[in-house]
């Protein structure tokens, strides 16, 4: 799979607007400020394809990118405190509405900041993925902020906190120094081939 071959496709503000799924989809979910846009840009060898914002909660739509004939789906970040309840409800409708559709789910990448224990929302997301039987992997972001020893410790602690099924892939990544990005690309390619 050629990750260089990437372009923005479309953005949707409600789940009803989503077109039918015709290509394998790799979805990215995580709380606001987890570094989702930065990770996507790094995966796609681009600087500003996915809009990176210093304001968390900026992605208020579901954004689709075509990556070599595969749809990368950037879901709105959850858990940002400074938006209205109506806006939070709309985001949650978007995310749930997306997952409740008949789509070609190749892989869901759940992003969690390696520096912190998983939040209640992170746990809720992973519980949902486990219960729905969707293929998923955990990407731990912002690893450059910790030493190798701290990374290993946090990785084990997060795996335990999430009570992950045996064999659930977990990749330690950094959009800053590129750590784990190739590993994540390989993982995504493998799941796409199997979809």
C-alpha cells in the first residue's frame, strides 16, 4: 500500500450524509488533543493534509482521505470540555452513526496519549470496539515525551487498564520523531489486505 498516494476526499457533518462504503476503511478515533491529525499527516507523508489545530476539538466533521484506494476516516475527537452540549451530542451522533452503518471496516485505530492513563472515554471507546467485534489496534501517541523505560511501563499499564484481548496490536508512536509510524503503516496494510 502506497501511503504517499494520499488526498483529501470529503467531510461530512452528520452521519446521514455519509455515502455508502465502497472501499476498505481505516478509521481513527481518539479524544481531542491526542494528536490524531498529526499522526494522519505523518502516516500519509504530508505536512498539512489533515488540519492540525492548536485548539482541541477542531475536527467537528468526519473527514475522508483516499490513501491508495483505501478510505482513511478521521473521526471527530471526543471529550473536549469547552464545546456546548449540543455540539458534543452532534459529535457523538456522528461517531456512533458512523459505526452503526454497514461499512467495510478494515481497521479502527484507537489513539491514546501514552503520557496518561486511559480516560473513561478512552475505555468506553475500547469497550465498544471489543463488544462490536470490529478489528482494532491501539496507537499510543506522543511517545517522544517519555523515555524508553517510561514508554515500556506506560504501555504495559495502559494495556492492563484497557483489559485488551490477547493479540490486540498496540503501537507506540510519535508524530514528532516518527517512532512507530512504519510499524503502524505495516499493520494497516496487513488489515486492509485481509478486509
